[in-house]
C-alpha cells in the first residue's frame, strides 16, 4: 500500500471579510504519496503559491486540515510545527535562499544544527546530500563562487538532508537557463524516486512532465488532474 505523506482536506484560504473577501483557495483536497511528484499548474493568481505555503505549514488555512505523515498541523504548537518543518519538510525556491556568508556544506548543515544534531553527524549527512546532487568537490565553496545551477543543487541538498520526506518546490528553475533547469529537475526527480514525496509549482509544461501527476488550479480550485501517461497530450490540448 502506498504511504500518503501529505494530505490536504477541504483547504480554504480567504483574505478579508464580507463583500471584499477574496478566496485564494476553495475546498482543495490533495494527497501526495511517497515516491510521487505532483506538479501544480495554473495562471498567475490561481493559488499555486498559497497552496504550497499551506502545505508546508508556513500559513494556516482559513478552514480545512493539513496532515503530514499523520500529524494534523492544526494540533501542533508553534514549537512542534517548527520541529516538524525542520525534520520532515524541505523547501526549494526560485531564488535559492542560500546564506552568502556560509559555504555550501555550512548551508546544508544549518537545519540539522538548528535541530541539535551533533557536528560530526550533521557534517556527514550534509556531505552525503551534496554527493547525491553531484557537488562533492564543491562543499567548501561559497554561493558567490557557484553557478546558478550549482546553487540550486545546494538548495536541493539542504531540502533533503536528514531524510526529509516531503519536498516543496516553488518555480525552482525560474532563475536558470533551460539546460541547467532540466538538470535541477532531474536531481529533484531522483530524490523523489529515492522515497520522498514532492510538490512542484511550475508554469512550464515541459517541467511538469517530470511529475507523476499534474494538478491544475483555477481561481483557487482544482479543475483538472492527470497522471503522467497522456499528460503531454492533455497539456498540449488545453493550451496550458
């Protein structure tokens, strides 16, 4: 039986009240299983980034539940929620979000050190993560000395270090050229195939093709969904 890592149940996000209220998400149900990458597509303002923020516990939904590995986020204290994010979730963003004064390995070990891993344990885990993304020879380099693609690979290593089981990626190739972007997506795909679950927010059909399932958002609602088989046909026919 496939293990469900993330579950969104009836998630709604509303900003404002009364006649001026705006619904960013409306009754979204979504499950993501271990070994599965789900691409989320939709026009600007459709709710993609809001969905990702709520899935990662960075924002609270107005109504509905977010469940990560059986833990209901609504029942977590701020301390418990922060601990869950450090141990179970990895975030990959378009702008890398690396700390420029830290080397590649220091950037990757940081979340483990915040979780009070011993220095030696944290370093070994970071070395393994950087090796997995092909940067074993660049562990002491600083972000300014790395190419954009290398920086994003460091960000992926940071997202998966310590055995994190849910990876949330928001337009992770937006600042990269097409060749480097595809390399980064292949790295992300490899981490999912190794047993993590993931959500990829993208507006590029060719990037969504790396996913097992594609979900389309419109005005905060899931309006369509397809599995990898036949996904290219649906994307081409829909004009997305």
